C-alpha cells in the first residue's frame, strides 16, 4: 500500500465517519440558536467555535459533511448509472449513428458546465439540494460515457474479444462479461475523482445559493454566511474551508492511491 | 487545413443550434407568466395583453424561438422584463468585467502551469517533482471561492494592498482596472494551474517514453535538448484539450468569484435576474456562456491542427 | 585494431543481472550480427554502447570505441559521440520519428546539434543523405512529415539521420523486423551498401537467423545475457560448437511432417468475395470513397486439407480472415462453410459459426485476464446448442489441456501464470474444444521465439494426426507456411495471384509477385541435417 492510499483512506474515512456519527450524536444541536454565545473562537467548549447565531460549528460541520457526501455521491451515481451504459453502447457500435448521437450529445452536455446547468434548473424550478444533485449528475454523465467508451474501444480491438465474437457472443453479452470487468478499475478511480469534484461543485453551488437551502447545513452556505464576518471572525471561513480541503484532498489521494494499486496505467480525466 | 476548419465550423454551428433549442425549451417550461410577474397580481387583463404583445409573448412557441435566435444573430437579445432595457446592453457592460477576468486567469494559470509541469516532468521522482506534485495536490483540493476569501483577508483586509471588492472600471485606465481584477484572477487561476500542471507533467512523461525521444538522444541531443525540441510540442496536444475545457470552468468559476469580490460581471447579472424571474436575461446569458465554451473548443480544434501536422492533411 | 571492443561487460538493472561478461568486437567495414531469443540481452548490449540505458542500470567492464572506454565518458562527451561517431537505427520505424516535425528537419538536426556546419549547408547535406538512402526530393521532399511515408520509407529516414555525419560505427537494432520481406530486402541492401561505401562498422541486432546468415561477417550468439558462441559466419555455420546455437538454427528452419490429407469433399467455399471499406468523405458534398480490401477472391478448402494464405501487410489477408469468421459482412460474393453461409441476413450465421474457431497472433491479448483457464477455453461452448455440462465438461477441459501438452490442473490458473508459448497452447485448446470443422490460424506463431515456434509447429502436426484437422493458416512467414500446409495461396492488393500445392509454389513459382516474394525472403543456409536431432527444453 502506498502512502497516498493510506493517507487518502484515513482522511476520507475521517469525513465519512463524522457524517455517519452525526446521525446519532453531535456535541450540540446543530440548529440550536444561542445568541449570547455567538462568534466564539474555538475553545474546549466549542471545538470549532460558534457562528453569528451562537450555533456550534463542530456540529454544523459534522451535519454538513452529510449534505456534501450525499449530494456528491448521488451525483456520481447518476453519472455512472447513465454514462457507463452509454459509453459501452457507443463503443459496441463504433461508428454507427448510435455512437454518433451519443458522442454528439456528450459534446453538447460538455458545453454546459455544471454551474450553468444549475443556473438553468434554478431559474425554472428554484434552488435546492435536489437540483444541485441533478446539475452535477448531468454533468457527470458525459465524463463517464467518454472514459468508458475510450477504454472499451481499445478492448474491442483486443483478440480475446474477437475470440468471444467467434464463439457467437453478442455485443451486450460481451460488454457485460468481458468489457465491463476490464474497465471496472478505471471506473473506480475516475469515480473517486468525480466524487471529489462533486464535493467542490456542491460547495460552490451552495455558496452562491443554488444548493442546499437553510435550515439544511452545508459547508458552502457556511462560507457564504461567513463572508461579511471574515475580518473579525476568521474561523467562520477557515473551518468550513479546511473541511472541504480535507475531504477533497483525501478523495484525490485515495483515487491516486487506488490507481497505483489497481493499475498504474489507468489515465483519469481531470477537468 | 481549410477543409478541416470548415468541417469544425459546421459542427460548431450545429452544436450552437441544438444548444439554443435546449435552452429555449428549458426556459419555456418555467412556470409563471413574465407579464403578470412584472405588473403584479392586480394588473388589468388588457394591460397584461398589451405588455405580452410588446414583449412578443403572444406569438407561437416556434415563432418566438426564431424571433429570439434571429434577434441574437442581429445583436438584439430582447428587452429585460425588469429593467426594461435592452439585454444586449446589459450583457455588454458586464462582459467587460467577466471576459477580461477569465482571460486574465487563463493567462496566469498557463504561465504558472507550464513551467511547473515541465520542471516536474524533467525531474521525475526527485525532490523538485515531489514538491510540485504535493503543491498541485493541495491546489486541486482548494475551492476557489474560499481561496478568494483568504486572499481578501490577507491582501485586502490585513495588508491593504488591494480593495476587498468592487471594480474600478476601465475608464480610469487599464492598470487600475487590471489591479482590481488581480485578486479574483489569482483566486481563479491557482486551482486551475494545479490541474494544468499535472496534465502537462503526465503528458510530457508519456512523450518522454516514446521511441522518437530515444531516437533524438541517439542523434546526440542531451536530455534537456530532447525535452525542449521534441517533447514539449508533442505534449501540448493533450494539454490544449484541457486548456479548452478550463476556459469554460474559468467562465463558470468567475460567476462564483464575482460574488466574493462584488464584481459587476455576468454572474451578478444572472443571480439578480434569477431572483427577479427575469428569464429573458437568464436565457441570453446562459446562451452566451455556452456560445463561449463551444467557440473556445472550436479554436482549440484549430490549434490542434497548427500543432499536429497529421490533422492538417486529414479531412 | 578493432573499432569497437567490448570486454567482460556486465550489466545489472536495479540489482537484476541483465548481461554477464559479454565480450565482442567490431572492425571497420565489418558487419557483426548479435542474435538470440527474447531476454538474451542483445538489445541491452546495443543500448550500453550508446549509454542510453534505463535508470538504475549499472555497467562493469569496458566498451572501447577507438581506444576510449565509453563507460568512462561523462554524459556531455557521450552526447558529442552519439550521432557523430556512433549512429543508431531502431526497430519500430512507425514510432521512431517525431510526428510533428518534417523529415528534412529531423535529418538536419543530427548535423546541426553537433555544430558540424552552418544551417544552410546542413540542409544541403541532409538532402544528399536522403537521396543516398533512396528518398529523392522529387518524390519525397524534405517538407514531408513522417505520417506521409510508409514504414520502409520511414526506416530510410531513420537511417539517414544515423549516417548523416558518417559515423564510424552504426548500430541497427532489429532494423527490419517490423517490415515486409520485400522492404526488408531493400533495407538490408541499403545497409550493406552503406557499410561498403563508408567503411563503417555495423553492429546488427536481430533474432532472424536467415538475415544473420546472409548479412553478417561474424555472428555472436547470446542467451540469457551471455555470449554462448561467436565466430566468422561461414565457419560458425559449418561447425557449431554450442548446443544452443545448433538448437537455434534447427528451430529456425524447423520442418514438420504432416499426415496425408484425406478427402476431396469441399468444406469452405469462397466465391468471388469482395470487401469494401468506406473512406472518409473528401469534401462535404463529394461521393463516398471506397477502398476495396478484398477483390474477387475465390477458393475452396477441402475437408482434411491444410491451406496456407501468405502476403505482405495490407494485402487483405486479415480482412479476408475476418470475413470468413463472419465478423464482417462482405459486399460481393459468398462464403459457405459446409454448405451454409457464414453471414446471413446481415448477421453472422450461428449454424456456420459453431463449426469454426480461430487462433490469434498475440499470446498476451488473446485472453481475458480476469478469467481462469477453464472458463477461457470453454468459451466456444457458447455457440453449441447443447454444450456439455458437469463431469462431461470437466473431462473435455482435461482432455484438451492434455492434448496441447499442458496439465489438467492448469484449468484453475489465471492466464498471467503462463509463458507466451503456453498461452498459444491454451489458445489452441480453446479452438479445439468444440471439435470444429475448420480452424483459422491468424499469424498464430509469428509472435513467438524460434524455439517455442518449433514446439508449437510440432504440436500442430501431432494434432493433425490425432484430430484430423482442417485449417487455414494465415502468415507472412514463408518458411513456416511451407512446412505446415499442403496447399498455399499468395495474396496481393486484395487478390489471390497464385495458388497451388505448397512445394510446387515454393520451388516453381509462376506469378512474378510470388517469384519476387520468395527471392526476397532471406534463406537459412543448408547445413548438416544431422544437427536436426535436438531435444527442446520445456
């Protein structure tokens, strides 16, 4: 196991653990207002201090982890669930009109960055965590479709696939039996990277008010609230920011570590 | 070469056409009638009808789509529901903030990433490489708007080198304008530079393993000469793709960064428009962003051909 | 005095010994061939002379070039030597040139980097050298890019770069291995001419003993990092001292005896088959272009017959193979297997498909790395209506593995646990398991070392006797086709230009192209047939 893998696993599990524990225990009620105690710097009572309403930052960070992980995970799930079959199909019918339609559709979605999709959705349906998930999820579809298709195309040229075809196996069966297991490592690694990008995107959307709405705590919202107070209470901005950095760094290290461990030749797309 | 360019141009136009249909359809789905939104719930039915006619809302959907697209082609983006001013004028004002910001950031990002990536690749596995890689790993993990807040805290609030926000405007001189875009551009550029540096490094490392690099060494080129004369230009091919993608991220990212620095750019415009349900503005800004992304990718395709002779001869 | 004199050179990479006490010498004007199978260290010896070793390599001993030990040279001095005193030509002409720079630039760079002459003069010299290697400016201007040239033409550019400054020593690492036989003959001719003209020493690395025998003044035979035998070519061929040298030469010209063909009933009937590929549109409104890869091919393969198909790359033999396998539809003509079309109604015909199997070239790409051997070799059962199950299935797996010289217990292993030769045996087991009427061998022994290749050819001969095989053997290697087939077809530009009994075609070719092909193929010298009794280590 490489250092990347160990450190990445440690950081990611730390955040995941915090999110899970928050379901049963937090030091304080994350939503309880306590105005007399507002804007406390971190100390032994409030490990991460309190915000302008006197809410405990540590509890809010724990619950906020839940929001971040849920949004990013579901968005990656959408991207994989739709993108991988599309990529496999496009590769299995390379050069056909189906391939052409799938790839042109991909290009089109790529022209809408996730923030632009979020703006469109929000303009129509209003802001909310679900719309953030959809926006990030839609953006993930072409990412997975593209890398799946690319990897599958090289596999289709391999002789073991030709041998399977000679044995009378059809495109769907070959995709499931031979192609998918051989692109699984790539998908795991790319999935980890997309997960970390999803965390960043969710934070950005919540920051501009297009993501999770109050009272659901989210790291991006905490940063937006902190903005006017950063000069006299810098911990309000520092702590949610560090939470995001630790999570994203952990996931990226995990992705790199997994790649080195599973197959160093894997190329991930990072954009 | 010309044929290649024409083919890309055709695909550009096609993408734009499809994108405009998608955007128009999505906005059409939006609930609510702009006219009643503008005039309030107590408006008279005949006043509403008059306003609808004025806004062109009484035409059929297909008719309205072609009016919208035709207008845009002529530089007319319609009239804002809330401000009653031409959208094109509003966009043009804001574009003078957002576009320079994205370009400034792209330049910074490239200027930082290329040397860092080449340096790291040339010293693969050595302390210099590990330092650059560690820094980029951190750079990727930092959200740009948080980084922007930290820049404000340090350089504007504590050191007072820059203003914490706002835009001085270009009419006070180029350098004054650039000065107020410096912190936002750095905040946008550094995380992107981290990604770009990693791509540059891995692309160059791939090239260093190619047969023709060994051929170059066999001719008597030193490691360094081979890297610069044969490595960098070949490594640019995948890097260009990422630069193209990054432009769209920078443009989108600038929408968020504008919030941190209170810059009067497209981002501010679009958020004001959303809260006022001024959908014609949202529609036009989104179309403009998508137009920018597609156009930049078209330019990247042309740049490919300039770098790679194999594309030039292919049709 | 020798130009190059290597004494007791040992080399280890990260502690793993690669070369052990290698000694060899090259005199001016002399061609020395270093030969051996993969893993013999022949290429590493060449890279050691250039000091272009992978990181972590440590060399001991001496490599004297003109009386100076290159191992003592600092990197800057080596840069001055490379390209000027030593030129090098590599195996893969398709990737050895920078794709984004013109050929003129790349040849001139050799001259400019050594500051041998000013820029304008360097370009003139580059042009002269390109003309010398057979790329005259009227047909191949210096402004051409590598992708506009064929493999052989690119190899000429690489040679031009290597000889632009007339080095005293030229190292050629498998310079013709990636090329067709007729191109190979031209490149070998060119190298020979350059040695005569410039008085260079040529150190040639090649696995092909026929090339070695025709080219070299002296031969160095290597195995697992050691020189096992060395001597002047004529003498070494007459009197091989080391058993490995004998094994290598015997395996290169290995002959098998096939049992007589049995019946005259046709199994595979190919009639007037044509296969078109669509070319990308030239302009938006131009008509679609077509490339006819297979053009009016007709032949019949009888039951129990072993038919060969030879031709150079791009001749259409792979396309024809894919069409017969029912992987692609043909535009004209028909292919019948046992009376049934292989492709019917735009889809492969399952009834025909279950009667044929295939063995591919690449022993590494032919298997899904995630499946065990038992699953890999039973994949063809998918085509059967009633595949064997339970113990019947287990018995069949065991029988097949035994038949190809492996152990029934190998069924539980993964493919990465096997060597290249063993993998090819597993591929044959997979092809045989349904007892198909027809097997296609698509370059099935081309990627193997000669000694392994000889074993696989023996196995095929045995299986012919045991299972009464009918096969189509597709290969670019004339010597292999000559021994493993009864009848042969020669293909060129999509057409079959000659077909007939194998021995007849090889001894008395009728078509000028066949004559050319056979004349271009380097030949092993006839030597004492007594040497043929060799036991192969497994």
